[in-house]
C-alpha cells in the first residue's frame, strides 16, 4: 500500500498541556484516511488532523452503518513505542465489518496504516506513568442517500489522542447498578461488535445510574434479566475463593482484548478460570457470605477498574470492603509492565516501532 503523506505546517505539540490530558479530547497532528469506492479500498493518505465536511444526507448519520476499534500505544523504557495487541484489533474490526455489511480492511494494510501514522506522531506518545496514546480506527458509510440500504462507499480513518486515566477514580473502586428494565443486546444482535449504536442505546440507562450515584450499568441478559453480561464500557470479571469468572462469548458481549489478556495471564498464574453464566443472585449471595473476593471491569480505556459496590433491585452489596483487591492491583501492574516494556513480553503482545 502506497500511503501519501502530507505533514502539518505547524505542530500543536508545544501548545498542548501534557499535565492535563484527560481522556479523548486532545488529538495528534495527523490522521489516516482511505476511501472505498468502485469495489475497492483506495487513496490511502496521512494528512493533518482536520474537520470533515459531509452532506446532511450522509447515510451513516441516519442509519448508523459505522464501526470502530480502540487500542493504545505506550512509551517503552527502551525508547520504543509499544502498540498493545494491534493484530487482534485488526481482526476484530473486520468481524464488526462483516456484521454491518462493511468491506473488510486487509490486515496488512491496517497494520501499515497504523504504524505509519504512529511513526509520524510518535512524539505525541506521553512519557509519564499511567499515560498512553489512545488510537481510534473507525469506518463509516459515505453514500448520500435517505433510504435504508447498504452504502456503496466508505471511509476508513485512524485518529489518535494522548490520554491519562479513563476514570478519574483510577484504581479506586467504582459502583455499579444493574440494568433493570433495559437491555443492551440480545442473541443474534450486534452486542458482540464495536458498533456506535450499541453505545448510543446504553447512554440513557447509564445517565439514570449516575443520577443515583453509580458510575456505570451492570448489564444483565435480555431474556431473564438474571445473568451478568458486561458493563457499559468494559467486560466484567468476578474473583471467588476458587474461581475467576466472566461471561461467555455467546454473541451478546464484546470479545474484549483486555479481557482475553487477563484470562491468559490468570491461567498462567494457576487460577481456575471459567467463562460461564453467572447469575446476579449468585453474585449477591456470595458477596454476603464473603466468598466473592473481588469484582473488576476490564477494557482498553480503563484497563482494570475495581468495583466496590453493586446495586440490584434496591439491594446493595459491598465487595472487599470497597477497597482495591490484591488480584486487581496485581493484574493491572502486570499488564502495564508488559505494555511499558518493564518486563519481558512472553506472549508476544507488543508491536514495537
């Protein structure tokens, strides 16, 4: 793939406050774009970060034919830039693409675009601990048409943002409330892909939870409203005395990259790992009898987010005295040590540039 490169005339690096990054509102100097038309992806280019101009009839604005990924790059102690498991993200965006009738991206082209953009904007990767460069690849339909149909044209883009922690609480426990009458996903739906519509439909229940003092929704299954599935922005894991449990990948939850990484490490550490249905009643009962030791979310943005309280139908339980657990801290440190190049990457997860 021959990528055309147009560099910015003036970098915004010097005017960026790296002591106050927040999450997702500061962007690097450049972005990648490539268009699909006439049956093929073409015109790959890196250009200065800029606004886009589209018709009000853009099909994605009306029918949400759009998908995305989220990954991170880290400044390694040896001066290299480590991208964490980009190959898995390349595969997953194509899985999402198939479900929404979007043309797939050749994985080699995906990786070339990613590394070329990151190499140009490598100075934007924060050097402080707990900070990273968030990378957002996304694809959307670009036909101008007010009818429900598969778009014939698309745009693939990558933008990047230097970030600090996703949750201001960091590793301090957050609180969750179950989804009640609301459903995030059902069998045969799109709960297992990264589609914008999945997140839009979760916003209203999440706002109701925040009004009641909870950080996020703990989603239950759509049929019985009984089994734990995931949190609004993360997978969710439960550590019992003898078992680490998370929901199975049966089409309603996202196959999280951080989730998979944690399960892989936990198995290597000798933990009994289960991907099984877990009822909210079991969670509450075992929290009360003390056999539920820790609960934590897992995702690219937050990495690991301990959970200290869970509310279900008015009943509230506290996990681990609302304190960060030993396992949560250990797995968080392990993942960070791999990503920042502080320990050997025995799994081959980092791509270094």
